């Protein structure tokens, strides 16, 4: 079948006939007269080489061919409608759109509760899909490929086609179990190095920001366990004498929080920045603009200026 010869209005008419099972009611539904709908049905029958609808005791009854066509045509029309809504205007209160977010593991735990609260209030029909990534430049790949609408993580490599906005930042703390021998005293560098550490290395490099800070002083430590998630590190610390260096909110939001004690890292560390990123091609789309406003509204006044204190933090942000 040559798609160039298909009038999209015929598919709209078909969808209305399937829903209403009446030429008159279908016409009223899409703003056409009864003669116009009858003409559309005749054209549909010729196009599909099938009666499609036959008269029955309770109105028009679809043929088997019509039943087979109903779902794919309805889905296609819905996709077209959402596409036009995306590019021509956006009413969040009435929208049934779905957005796909690319989130690093820590960003996911921080962002989703706040964002879902905003959506439930302003856009109850909007759905979210989350895709995880680890390496900072994975976000660029997903944005380039159109796999995600926006991403949140540490700043990716600078490129003109990817736009960013500051969202929030996290500070690092050390954490031990609440009844640890050193839980109630300041953590000095010598004690810190002597303890067995759980290293959180999301990018599988086997190091974290603590290693970079220690290396700047010519110091080192023992990595008793290396894991990819801060939540795993907290579980290990809560049941042992080990110590971990993690982001503060990972501790406060953890189910293990009442079993843990937070200590200041013995050296100065930079806060970790998290940014919202999107592709330049989506910059002016109404729906995308609205989505970004929700992200920024969820994190007001949380970005504080910081001065570099440890230049080499490597790639192993969270």
C-alpha cells in the first residue's frame, strides 16, 4: 500500500467509528457531518478492501479486519497527537506524555522523590522512564541518540550541542557504624589511613575521591572492599569496623541512617556538582522547557560557590 495516497483524516474517521459504532455519533465526535462520515467510510472500505463495519441490532459492528486494524491505528494516532503536542504546545495538567530521564545512580535517589511530587501536583498524567548511566559522558551519548530527554549527573565533557544548568551539589563525609570506636572523636589523617575502607567506585576504577585527596599528600589507605554503589557501602559499614567516604545525602536518606555516624573527612574536599543536561535540538520545545523548569524548581538555592581544593578528582563521581 502506498502511504502517500492515504488521507490521515480517514484514519481519524476509522478510530471514531470504532469508538462510537455510529456514523452520526462518530461525525459529532470529530466535527464532521453525517454525509461526510458516510463518504469517509466508503473510502475506507475501498482502501482496506473490506466492509469494515456492518449494520447490526446495536449499531455498526466491526468486521474481523476492522478489529485487527483498531489497535495499531489508535496507537499511531496517539503517537502523532503526542508528537504535535510536544512541538506545538504543552499543557502539563492535561498531558499524557512520557519523558525518559538519564540519571546517575546517586542523582536517581535524590531527584525522583522531589520530581514525582511536582508531577503529581502539576501533571498527574505525565509518566517518567529512567535510564541509568555511570560514566559522565554516557549522558552525552544518550542525549545524542535521543534515548533520553534530559540527564542529571556530574558535568559531562564540554560540547556545544549539549546544554547544562546547575542543579545541586553534594559534600563528602566519612561514615562508620554508630558504635564504632572512633565514632565520637575527630577523624585525623593517621587514623583515617589505618582503618579498613569500603571504596565506592561507580566507574570501576577502584579508586574514589578520597584516594585523589590522599595522593596529593603522598598518603594511601587500604581498600578492604570496592563496590559500585554507595548504598552497598553503607550496608557493609553498618555491620563492620570499616569506614567509607560517601555523599552526605546518601547517608541521611539511607535505611541504615540510624546505625551510622558521620565524620568530617580529614582533608578538604570539593563538593560534587550535579547538572541538568539536554540536547540543543530540544532547547525550545515547550514540553522539554516545562520539564526542565520542574527540575530547577525542585532544587532552589542549593548551589553554593566552591573553590577547588583537590584538583584531581578523576572521573569517579556518582
